[in-house]
C-alpha cells in the first residue's frame, strides 16, 4: 500500500466519523424540536424543559459525574415529557385542577414517550428518564411502581428537578411557590416521594442561590414573561430583543417587547401567521453542541 493510499484511507475514515457525528447531532436536534413543540401546546409550562434540563445538569455535575454523563442527563431532562404529545389539549391545557380521571390520562405520558423512542437510534440516551421520571423511592410512583435503587439515576435526578420546577412555576390555579417553600416540601418527602441524596443536593444548591438564574427563566438570562391580559407564559426566543413582536397563544393577543423586557399590548389580536410556533433553534443547538463536545460518537455505534 502506498503512502498516498494510506492517506486517502485515513481521510476517508475521518470523513465518515465526522459525517456520522453530524448525523447523530441532526437526529438529536429533531428530537429536541419535537419536545419543544409538545411543550408549546401548554400555555403555562413555557421553559419547563429547559429549566429541568439545566437543574439536572447542575445536580449531576455537583455529584461529580463525568461531563459526558452530565450532558446526556441534560438531554434526557429536555426530553422527559416527550410523551405528552399523546395527551389531549383539553387536559394538557386545562385552566383548573385535574379530576382523578384526567390525572390518570396524564399519567400515561411516560409510556407514550417510551413507545415513541422505541427503535430510535438515540433511545438509549434517554429512554430510562422518559419512562421512569415519575417513579418514587417508596414505590408509589408510576408507571412501573419501582422503588429505591431500582430507579435509574438519571430518572431520580430528573424526577426531583421536575417536581422542583413544577412547584416554583405558575399554574392557572396558583402562583409559583417561593423556592424556600418548594425546598421544605422536598425535604419533608425525602426517601418517600423524592430521592434522598439528589433531593438533599438540590436543596443545598438552591439554598446557596446556585439555581436562581434558572428559576422563572425560559433560557439563560431570559426571565419568564407572563401575558398581561390573560396570564399564561409568553415564550421569548434568544433571537428576540426589544422591538420584537410576541404573541400569547391563549388569548391570541399581540405584544411588543420593550427595552425593559416588558410586554406592551398592541390592542389587537395576533394573526394566524404571527401565532405560528417557531422552535428556539439557538437554545436547541446549544444543548446539541454541549452534548456533542463531550459524548463520543463511539458510545452510540
């Protein structure tokens, strides 16, 4: 074999590796876009997936997991509610408390998400967290009724982060709790509803103020915006700045973002074109790029 043929082989192998890695990144981005679109159906949960993802990465990093594992858990945190695509809008966006029957429907979303991932080339990254993030240490969670160490670590981390964000975020029937109140609830239910080591770690981080930049934000440096007319969350993407027009999917109001990051009502309804959901590609690309920098292609092939 000549030197030129060896060089050509090396270049070809490297090109294949790069192409494969890019393909995996594109596949992951498509999954994250799907999750983002599912979240956009619920007018009160804007930014939830990003916050859970960020909380989970901070916990995993504080627990000294390798950075590749931290990034994988962050991706799982963003995808944990993927199965809510199968929940009817009337239940997902209900402005009041759910009935027992409606809650039973909500409880099907982990299995739906897991079925959606079946056979997907990246399923192994996130399937455990998607299926088991509502399992609890006392065995009273769902859908499998697992307990203790039978629950995978990523599901335990995401479970406590999911609950913390739900408590500190607004819902149609209540305001978001102060973080201190949410911490007390977690502390009182350690080992029962919440994993004890990761629950204590979250409380420690929250007490130290290390989660404050995520609580009530939809992205890094972007605080949540509430519709001044009807109350639900108005999502602002990274590329939207002062002067950008925003819309409320609930009341269909049209607003403009002022220089103080406040929404000003334009005294009109948004058009169908203005109400079109546009995924935040910058946010999604940041998650994909963080994963790609640390998670080796060889781990997936």
